[in-house]
């Protein structure tokens, strides 16, 4: 992970984005805050979209309330596999 300390040296957004193409970048802000910037792929964008979806969160909450099912290990044990 590359570290960029903006309190010591200013960098342009383009410079920081170029660094993030090859590895994650830890950015120290002049205000003492830390941020991580990394390249996002399609999966990352999908996770972000679903995380903001009230309908999807409701679906997950409903699933969490369902009764447990039989695990694969239990099925194998019953079948002698």
C-alpha cells in the first residue's frame, strides 16, 4: 500500500488516482484524517449499489429471520458420504 501524506506535500487528484491504479493508497489529509483509495471493479460497484438499497437490506433482514436449514455436513453424515 502506497502512503500519500498531503500535510507534507500537496498532490493533484490525477497523481493520486494514477497511484491507485496499481495499488491501494492510504491518504493522510492535512486535517489528520485518513482515507483509502483503490481501484474499483464491477463487483465493488455492485456491492456499493446493493449496500445503499433499502429493498436489498430488507431482503437480507427477512432472510436472517428464517429458520436455519440443514447444513451440507449434516446431509453428508445422514447419507454416509
